[in-house]
């Protein structure tokens, strides 16, 4: 799910003051939870004053963004990619070349004047399109969502949607404004669009396993890419090109990757957030400075108001056994969400072939945009699942038990004072008992 495209350019976009960057759309901070639901009865019909083409723009030209373009073009013949942007020009060029080599090359209409690089590339792409794909480094997602909503664009937002609580609050407010404008917002939390997962969750909700007693999820994987360091890169460029390993950029892997497991559990719990959390974590194999400041494992316990607990673990250890699983234990049986199975008084297993969830989320996005179904706004659950993952990370970093209410109002803003190619945030590995929660 992570950006896998190698890039070697020494492109140096101009700097931009953070106050200007973050206020591009005038989005306001909002700590209160979003009040709207995920589906809305009134449709938001698409119209393009030029022709019936649905103009798609891509912000973030790594592996996930490039893949999202392919998924969009797979399901909607009217869709055409018309603009691309990234902080680094070499990534735009690489993604553009890769897309021209694939099946939908005839609908890649991105001349050089609509290929943008730099800190403001996201604004330029957004102004060119009807639907914008936001798939760049997660730290930058809040201002990109704010810009898209202010410009009246429909949104596909990759997970996670922020790396700190203030960022989540800004996205909540932007999604509230998207409701007012009748805009579609689809989240990259793709399991919610897989029919096998939908049927499994429906059986949990209809009582097939009885009352939920406890939950468990695991996301254990190997290592991921590292792009190394080049002499011509400043520290800021080095960190952004290796964004996975700096928690201000990625949110750490509990937020960037294991959010999928946390989101499935939140879904099973009908998106009621946990009351509090405690956690531990650390660096067992990521001991070299090249791995930045993130952990390589987390063990987390989330607790709901009624005492129900989720036991969550995740790790990224090269050479170790992997596992991705999610279990919901009830008074009448057990649901294995990842394996689409229920055991106990009710015996059930999904017996079909699961749909391609990456295509499915785009199919529903376009149906929503064209007014063929209830309008989609995934803002509430994508914010809550992101915040839950940030809560788990923060508890591990600090060694403290933290409540949902304290997390949602946290003012711990991870952003640097200025976005420019020069110095970057100081790399300091979090230490439980020393690292503070703000």
C-alpha cells in the first residue's frame, strides 16, 4: 500500500511558508466529531461544462497513486487523467511513463504543461480536474483535502488522512463542508468496499456471533523500501523521499499500514470509538539511524465504554513470519474478518470470489459523482480510524494511558514551521516515560 516508486531527481521546488501552505483553502480547525453519516440521500450529479469527460487529477505520483489512476480508468470509460503533480518532478515523469505503458494509455491526457512539481503542485492539479486523487505523503493530506473541498472537487483520499490530531480535526471540518457542497469523498480504506468483508461485518452486526466480548487484530509484515541518501539532497528532501521512517510524515506504521486492521475493527464496532488506550512498542530491528524515528512494533489495547477490549499488534520485521488477521469474539461464536468466516452456533463462510476492492471503491465513487446512488462521504470513519491509530501510537510513544476525548482535542502539531528544502524536524526516537503527550 505504500509508495514504491524509486526517484532520483535533484529537483528543487521553491519553498513556501507553512502559514500560507496550510491556509490555501481557509480550512478551520474543528475538534468536535463530524455529525453527518457516511451516505447521503441527496445525489451530487456530475456535470462538466466542456463535455461528458470526467477529468481526474493525481496528487502524489508514487506506486499507490499510480495504481489508483489505473483503478479509476478500469471502471469508468468517461474518466480521463488530465493532470499530475508531486513534490518531485522525477516522480511525476516516472508515473506518467508507467501509465502510458498500461492498458488505458489512450485516456492519459497529461501534456507537460499539466505535469506539476513543487510545494504547490497539489493546488495546480486540483484546479484542473473534477475528481482528485490524493495519494501523496500522508502528512500533507489535510491541506490537500481542504483545497479540494474549497475548489468544489470530488475526492479520493488515501489512508491515513493525517498524522496528528490537529490534522484529523482539519479533515473533519473539510468533510463537513464537503457535505454542504454535495461533494463525494471516498476513503482509501479499501476493505470497506470488498463484498466479502461487507458480508462478514453484516453478520457480526446481525447478531450471528452474539454480543461482542473481545477483539483481536494483527498486522505483521516484513520490511519496506528505503531510497537511501544522496549528497545533493537536503535533510528535508531526504526525509520526504524516505517518508515512511519519520512519524511526522507517515504517522508511523501503526497509522500508515496497520490502520487497515484498526479500521476493520472500528467497522465491526459500528464506528463507535474506543474510550481509552494503552500501548507499548519499540525498535528491535530498526536500530540504525537510517530508519528515522519510527518503531518497528506496537502492542496496543483499546477499551470501549462497556469494557470491550481490542488487543492489537503490528510489526515490520524482515525475515520474520507475517500475519494479517482480525477476530471478533462473541457470546455465540467468533468472526474471522480477514478470512470471511464465522464459527460457533452459526457456521458461515463467504463462498464467492471477493471483488477487486481497489476497483470497487472507484466504481462506487463514480456512481456517487454521477448521481446514480446515494452520495458518499466517508469523512467520519476515515477520520475516526486515523485518530484511533494515532491514539495507539501516542500511547506507545509516551507510555501513558490516553482517553479518546484527550486525543481528539490534542494540540500536538507535528508540522515544521516552514516547508522548504533545507533543515527538517529533528530526529528523536520517542522514549516512553520521557516523550510528552500534548
